[in-house]
């Protein structure tokens, strides 16, 4: 039987969808499967690509309230008719070249980690007869209506709660798999904690907290550092925010290690006892797999709010109201090892460490 050709689609709108696609690609390569990735933004007309990629970052960084309003409004029944017209616009204009590419390539299986790529592939199936099997991988714990695409064969989701949402939105249970959000294998093999503490020049006897907000390095990170620098050991990832990196580095706090954009975050997670972070689906998945209790702040209204609420309801993390609240939670955990252990164990029980492997297995 000939090997199936697998195409993994994503969209560059934040880093999470790309990282999910790359995790699935690595799982495919580890199984000696023929697979490749493609970014829908690379197929868009230049103006659409600029608006779609940069516009998303601008909205979540500076106009989070507006983003949240649009997110929840577009997820209502009232907005469903407008959604149909938006999708037609996206299919016929922004995704036209991608659809042409799919029809020419004719992959056996398409695995999509973004709702726009799922919609484009589904449209190609229903409108032009594309024969590919379409697997949609939902990268959050909630499910926006945009993820629901007629023509999708299988939906991969994060949890039982996500499955229930899909069923409530009309998806048949037999078309849903609870795989977890795709996880890169490096988060399961980060190394020994003692070795990593030495690698980063950390004091093994001090409580260590990791602070990160993905690539954007946004939010009141400096204020959080000021509140905690004398009480705990801090690892701060600034991402692409060079101004934040330079300001924090110049202060030379003895208990603070500052990092720019890095590709070894799994090591810092392994070296830490708690993480202060946004609630992106990938970050949540990675933290669960490493047993790292989460304290959420600077949430993107919409998908991240739902992610954070889900984790808090499962007693694997906390939503902080402000930087002072973050300090109180961290010091409380520092002084209560039993509570910290309970959070860690709960996170590990919710983790789906074989998520990428389980997703790629569905392509056979």
C-alpha cells in the first residue's frame, strides 16, 4: 500500500498554530511518514497577509478589549449569517492561491491547526471535489464557531470539556477525538532539574518562577519582577520585546535571569516550580506536560480567557487579577509545598503527552 502524503496547514497569527503544526510534523518524521507544512499567510495577497498576521498581534497587544468583543460577538447565533459571508470572502480572495495549491497537490490527508486553513480545505472539498481527508486540530480548550467547517472528517480537541462544546455545536461524537493540543516531544525530555539549575547559574535552594508572555513580551512584566525579585528566583522571557529585555538586563538583579527569544523554553520550565503566563493553548499544554502550575495574567479576551477558566476550574492553575495577586499566589505556594505538589499532580493528570503522535496516527 503506497505511503500517504500528509500536508499540515497553519496560519501565522501568533506562534501557537505554527508550533502545533511543527510538533505534528516532527511526529510524522519520527514515524517515517511523508509530510510537510504550509502557511496560509504565504499564499495570501500581500495586503491580506500583512493585515492578517500583523493586525492580529496589534489587536491583542493594544486593543484586547476590542478583540474580545469581536471574538464573542462572532461566536453567537446572531452573527452566524455574517460568518458565512466572511468565510466566502476569505475562500474566494485571501485563500484563493492556497485552494489552487491544494487542488494541484491533492494530498491524501490534510491536518489543519488553524480555523482559516480548515475552512479553505473544506471549501476546496465541497466546491471543487478535493478528495483529501481533513483533520482539524483545535488549539484551544474552547471552540469558536469559526472552527466548525462542513467537510471536516475529524476534529481533534484538548479535553472532555472541549468535546462537549463540539457536540453542543452539532458535531457528531464519532467525528471527535480527544488527543490534546499538539506537544513537541522536547517538553517531555528537557533534562534533569539539577543539571539545568547549574546550567543557568540558579540557586537550587531558592523557589523559582518563570515569567513569559510568548513572543510579544507584553503585559506588566516589569512590575511583577519588582514585586518578586527579593522573595524568589525569577526567569523572565522577553521574547521579541527588545526594550523590555534591555531594561530588565540593565538592572542586574541578582535573583533574576533575563532571556530574549529562545528555543529552549522547556529547559526553563523544567527548572521552575511555577509559571506566570498568558493562557495560549500551546503554553497551557506544555505547562501541563511538565507539571508546572500556572498563574495566568494578561489574558487575551476570548480564547485565552476560556483556556484559563478551564484550567482554574480543574485546579491546575490560577487566574491573577493584578501583579499584587500574582505575588500573593506565588508566596502562598512557596510556603505551602503540599499545595504546590497537588497543583503539579493535577496538571500532570490532565496532560496529553502523546498528543502529536496520536494526531498523526489518525492520518493512517
